[in-house]
């Protein structure tokens, strides 16, 4: 049920509007002036899609209330209709400039008011649909659709943003590059559908060992990059990487009654960027260090962790 906020110091008008809208199936909240209207909106803003307000009211008029509402950060658009005895063009323009979407003068007809309310709600719903569509497009543009983590382009952008944040906060970023061992053999033996399910399960296990604000993305076919902020000491880095490795290696993945023993190799590095660094170039160096460490892990037998780029005391640049 749509919620409408009516703000009017004239009790007769407010009750009349309430009855009219409730008869049309709306849920109505009443406020006697702009100050009460602003408070009522703040308490119910997630549910209020439309506001009908008078202009001249004590304590706070409709114009000021409308301006303050427009300054608030709302999750959805709120359609505002001014209902006032003021009827000259300058007043109408002033109301629209303050943030109103429509203006109706008193006395008003029932049919016209309901028609304008329905127009407003259509606009609100279209805006909500557009917002959902844009959000869906954003997900498509930034997400690897198979695994649900960041795709390569979005991953790089997110890591650059995190490096910039680390530079401002004078903290560090740990970077892991993880690669499934002998993944081609899985695809060749069991088929790509099974391979896809293996990737999905591995990502699930990786995410279970990360914090909500840690970064993970698919860098290549079976290669993933993980960014962990504010971690710089060797033992902590190794412990995290080992926990991630063991989460994959210690428990077989079962697909279609087939038990698959999957392992991953991990290469890691850590650094503390500075504000003057070129973050794109800096990220390339970090990725190269992590990739070199991953290559070393592969060369030494796979299913292991190699950490490079730091000492016992902390991170080397």
C-alpha cells in the first residue's frame, strides 16, 4: 500500500484529503505543519512516495520543508505536490524551484487531485524501475557472472581505489594471487560444466575466509586475486593464505557423486603505497610480485603458499 504524507495546518482540509486518498487505497500520514511534516517524513521516508503540502503554515512553511526534504539523501524519489491558495505565477514558480513537482490551487476538485496523485506515483514507480535497471546493468558490468565476484576490470579499479585509501590512511594492502592446480585436467576429464561448478565452490570457500570488506575478483580462467587491507606482517599474511589454501585442499568437492580433490597455489605480496605513487603503475608491480610468487609456488610442487615482498618487520616497497 502506497503511503502519502499530508501536511496542512487546516484540520478540515487535512481530514478531507485523508478520506479522499484512503478511499482510493492509499495509507495516509498527517502532519499539522512543516516541522511536524519533516519529522514524519524522516521517520517514514522509506515508505513515503508522495507528499501533499500546504504552503502557509506555522513554525515551518511548506516551502522550507520541501527544500529540507530535497537536501536529504533518500533511497527513492519522493513526488511533492503543493496545495495552496497562492495562485499567481511567481508563487507557483517559487514552489517548483523549491523542489515541488506539481502545484494545485485551492479550492481543488476531487478528480483533479486524484489524477495528479496518480501521475506522481507513476513517475515515482518509473524512477524506481529505472534505478533497478541501472543497478542490474552495474552488476553486469562489474561482476564475473559465473562466480559472482568482481570481473577483471572492476577488480583492478577496486584495487586502485583501495591503494589510494591505504596511501591516505598510511596503511598497507596485502595482495594474493590464487590459481587452481591442474584445472585443465578437470575440464578435460569431467567437462566444462563440472569445471564451472568447481570454480563456483572454490570461490565460495575463498569468500568464507575473507572479511566483508576484503576484495576478491576473477583475474583469469581459474586465477583469482584477493586484496586484504591493513595486513602487513609476514606471519599474519602466511596464516591467512594458509587458511585459504586449506579451505580448498582439506575437503574434497563432490559433484554428481564424484569426489574431486582440488588444490590451489597462492602467491602473495604486501606493500604500503604513498600519496605520490602512480597507483595504476603501483598495482602492476604488486600483481607482478604476486604472480612471480605464484609461479614459484607452482614450480615447487603446487598446493602451497609463497609470500614475497615483505620482511619479518613488515612490508618492503
